[in-house]
C-alpha cells in the first residue's frame, strides 16, 4: 500500500490530511489526462511535489480527482489554490522537487511564484510543469509572457504543457533555452520538445534537457559595484551614452573577470555615483542603494566587500565565501614630541631625580669633610664644591683638586658614577634622536570616549553593529554615518577629533597615504579586530549560474588566486606611491635647520643660563661694592 501526505489548501485556512491513495478513478481518461499520466510516470516519481492551480472553473484539472491520483505515487504532495495562508508558509519545510502549476494568465502565474518563493520549501532548481489549458486568445503572447515571468525569477528548468490549437487531442510540450544571446533574449522562441496524443509521445524526447551551455558566448553579466579599495577600484572610464563603467582593478573585479573568462561572459558594471552607496535591506524586503538594484533584478551580481546576513539569504542568492574581512578602529596617531623634549626625555625623570639627589649629596659630603681639615681651602666654599663636581660630571677638567685622600676617593667614585651615567644618557639620546618619540597613543574604545572623539561608522559597518551588538547610548550619541571616506579620514588624520570604524583591508590599503613629509603616520589603527566576517558575492534571487560560480570560486580559492590578487593590488599601489615620491622629491637630502634644531635649542638654553648668571654676579658685585666690600665670585 502506498501512503502520501496531502495538504489541501482551499479558500479557507489549510488543513493537513494523511490519507491512503486510491487509484480506482482511472477509467476512460481523456488525451490530456493520459498524456499527463505518462509524463508523471517518467518525471514525477521521485521527490516531493507541489500542485497549485490559479483556475477557479469547473474545468480545472485540480478539481478532477482523476488528475490528482494520476500523479500521486507515494510522494509528499502539497495541493494549493492561490490562497496562501500563514499556516502553509510556516509548516512546509520539506524541500520541493517538482512544481505542477495550472494557469492560463501571466498575472496569476506571477502571483503564484511570488507566494511560493518565500516558502521554506522553495527550490528554484526544481522541475516546473506549467499546464496552460484555458488560453483562448493570443496564445503565443501569453506563453512568451509566462516564460519572461519565470526567467525574471531565475527559473529555467520548466516545461510548458498546452493543447494544440489545430488538433484537439494533441498535447504540445514546449521549453525555452536561456543564454541564447547571439541575437538577444527572445522569450517567444519556444522549442517544441514533443507532442502527445492519447498517451503516445511522438518523439519520446527528454522533456528536461540541459539548458545552460558550458560557454555563454555573447551573454552579458550585469554587475553592480561600490568603489571600495582594495576590492573595487575607481573606474577607468565610462561607457559612452550609458550608465555603465569600465573597471580594471580590485580583488573582486579580478574575481569577476576570471569567472567571466571561464564562462565566456561579457561583463558590464554599474557604479553608483553616490559614494559608499551599499544601501540597506529591510526585513520586509524593501531596499535602497546597491541592494535595491539587486532586489529589483536590474543587476545580476553585487560586489564590494559584502557579507552574508539573514535578510540577504532570504531575498538574494549568496555565493561561497572567498575572503575574510574584519572591522577595527582607526584613531588619530599620537603626535611626535618636539625636538627639545628629546634632550630631557632621553632617560626617565626618575633617573634624573636620582642623579640630582646624588649630585647634592656628593657636594654636601665633600663640603662637610673639607671643613674638618686644614689642608682643604677651596672646597670649604659650598659654591666651589658645586661648580667642581658639576665640571666632573660634564667631563671637564678642574683646576683645584682635592688634597686629602678621602676626598680624592670620594671624587673618584663620583667620576665613575658620572661616566656610567653619561654613557647611558648618550646612548639613549642617540636612540631618540634617530627615531620619532610619540605622546600617549589611544588604544581602546574607552580612551576614544574619554577623549570625546566623534565616532564615524561606514554605513555597512553601522548596520552590522546595530544588529549584532548592544551599543550603549553614549556610543550612539557620538556616532555619525560616514558617507565620504576622504572627509572622514581627513577628520581623523588632520583635525584629530574623530575615530572611524572601517575594514582592515581598506585601512591597510590607504593608511600609507596619510603620512607627513617625514613619513610619520597620521592614522593609528587598533591591532585587535571587532569582528571578522566572510566576504561573498550577492546574486539576484534564483540566479541560474550560482552553482557554476561557486564551483569556479572554490577552484580559485584552492589555487591561491584570491590571496595572490590581493597581494598584487597592494604591491601595485605601493609601487605607484614610491614612484610619486621619487618624482616629487630631490635625489639628494640637504641638511637643514630642522635637523639641527635641538642642538641650537640646547645652545640657546646654555647661553641664557650663562647670561642670567653673569648679570646676577654683576648685581651681586655692585651690591657688595656699595657696602665697601670688594668681592668677586670666581
């Protein structure tokens, strides 16, 4: 005994019936019924079947129990009218292998396909049997309209079944071949595969032949893109009198070029004049920007570092991933310290404090010991102790040497101490003078908020963050949608009052463009990534070449071509930048005042201190002279 699950959906809410089949109704079938029986025996004996009818007349085949039993051979069956309720949409999970649709109107067919394609059981690669029995006027035009509607939804594996207009008992089986592009797409060019009369097929042909050729010569692939290095570079030119562009460089541009070369496709690119116009895709299916073009099937494929999501999987076809991308924060680079600060910052302030304390302690010890002996006369003056010990620290010879053994030993230890300190200082000074020293660098999102930096989000990044992370109110308050990357990066690099969240590949590509004349970076990007996601191609719903594309993509990934192209794109940019630098700079570097700035500042400080001391001595001498005492400080 054979069992089948039959779902009958009438104009009321659907009910679900599990019943035993009965084929006792097969008595004296008509030519159409007999031909359909023979056809179902060959093509409807495997997998699940979905039957739907847009006919509401008594002549509808779906109201005839004989036709129902003709095709029920133990498979899971869903039988519906045009009334699709929420119950049927949420309850049919089994993937459908065959669709049998009875219709005679293009509009009804479009509505039926629209309802079916949002079911969980939808399968655009299934077999479609279109039974057009009640077409009385303009048959060719109606059939062409049906083919156009099916092709718009990406359906090509279909069979048109219609009675012959001249012979009453003959049934014609038509199909249509896509990608016959030499003379353009013509939906009226149907091919008669076979005819049937009273269950006898004239040619016994295969009613579902392979329809997509291996090489798609003269066929066009319409690609929509957003300029987003290194995936899609700026177009080299615009095609005259069209809205299409010529794109030559970019990781994804090279990927499309490789796929098109293998399938012999001609590629045309549509690029939005509005920058960063990825657009949004909402839960109800409405879209903007690039997503709207793909949603309206004005393009076949969308590229520009796109990532999969729940909405995209529902409304588009998603290719296999071929690259991994991530988001990170880029903030203003810490400013370099001025040259004069390097003299003091060569060693830490703690070491300077230790040196000063040691100097004061040494001078006090020498001064106190000198006061206890009669031999020492010069060091009994504390000022003389300071001057001589400072001279020893600088490595300058002194005219007055200690006369007692203990003072000589103490001064010897002081000289050794200063020698080691001088070696340490000079080593560190050479190090800081030969490389830039920066102030404290911002390294976390907490520090971004503490410094009141405006948070700039690229549109596709902000939409991802809103849906996948619970951002606090402060983050939303400071966030701004970045619609012009040049303006956003200038705000970060030059105005230093913003932080941008952007993909790491993009920052790796452009960061060397934001440097000073001394090759000091102006932008610092965090090393830790916020999130990593796979990069995919987005295709229109029901794109017939999806499997072909995925096969080629997997071959290119396995062969290492994607990584090779990425490396080539970066290398090409770096070579161009180096060439530009060579063309804009002299071949010789002249020593200028900027390189000697720190030395002149130190000399100026020394002269100012000497002048102040000299003036102080004169004032002190005049003051003593007035009092009748002739004292001069040596």
